[in-house]
C-alpha cells in the first residue's frame, strides 16, 4: 500500500473516531444555554458566567431585556412587580430523558426554587438542571423569561405559547397567595391541586372548585373566595394544556440533584475531551504538516 493510501486510511479512521465522540461531546455540555439580564455590567456578566461554571465559548448566550420580560408577562404582572431593569440570569443544562428537573437559586428574593420548578413543569421544561442567579438580591422575574428562552435554545424546540403564559400566571398566583399562607404552603397547595386535576382529568369549574377546597382543607389552609377564584381560573387554563401526569410527577419529584457534583463532572469531561481533541489535531499536523 502506498504512503498516500495509508494517509487516507488514517484520516478516515480519525474522522470515524471524531464521529463516535460527537455524542459524548454533547453529554459533556453542548446542550446548554445561558440567559443574561441585559442590564448587567460587563463585570457582572463575567460574575454570572463564573457562578454557572461556564464561559461564553461553552454555551449559547441569550440577552433578556426588560422589554422581553414585559412582553412575556403582559396582562399577568404589574410593572411594579416586573421592575425596570433586567438583572436575574439563568443557566439551563439538559439532562438525559427521565432525569427530572433540578432548580437552584442564588440572590433571588421573590421566587423560591420550588415555585420556579412548579411553573417550569407547566411550561413544558423538563429533564434539565436550572440555575437562577443574580449578582445581588433581586426578585427574579427576568430569569423566569430567560429560563424558557434558554430551554428553547438548548433543545432547539419552541415551548407552547399557552403553556408559557399559564406557567407565568401560575408563578404569580402562587406568590400572591403565599403572602397570606406562606410560600411552602402555597407551593404545596398549587402542586397538589394541579396533580389532582390533571390526574383525574377534571374539566368542569364546579369540580375544580371542590378539589381546591378539599385539598386546602386537607392542608389546613384557609382561602378567601378571591383566592379560590384565582386558583380556579389558573386551573381552568392548566386543564386545557396537554400535560402528561406521569411527566409532571417525575419532574417535580426529581429536583434534588446536587448541582455541584453535576457541574464538577461536566467541567472534568469538558477538559478531557478538549485535551483529547488537541492531541488528535497535534497528531494530524505531525502526519500531514
């Protein structure tokens, strides 16, 4: 065999190796995206990326402006709750199917990670690690919009507009009710009512109202008529979405993954694959250079 033919065979072997490594490269962190508040300073952008353990060359970055937030929350939240600056940011990392939804927060004062998780499941976000952070204490409304945009960027698929709008409303209804009954209680109430209504495929307002009252009683929660109507209006919208009960349960039951372990593992994998590719390229240059 001639030297030229041997080189061709070697090149084909290298190409085959790279193709075999491609799926592993995806697992090492290609299917992820970051949303950054548009009003962050350059230093704060860097701080957020460091918080998420990524660099601009590692992930797709989406800037979320206050106008984007206003558009997504139009008719759902007041300007006072939306704020005037886009600060809170998010990192979305896709996980293998069935792994569930993990959420963590840093410097987010208005929304708990459980509130985010409940709403994100309604929006259709699943099997992902979601980090929400800001360089200082903020409400976190910008990140809510950013998470959905980042998830769409990472998956390459659009979430249902109705589902996103309903998820936004769910978050605000939960927070509103939590002011009277507490955040943990509000989260549990909305979660249990949502599971019951979707699992039993309840469609009539009368039956939904009864479910709300029954679960509130079971949890020892006293609701005003206005609060019952708030939840009822939300559940009517949720009942019209194409939600899979098993998927909902699995996502909400899987939010306890350790982000530090995941992040460390990903960083180790990224370094391994980068070094491997560098070695391959160096070897090729020595052959064909």
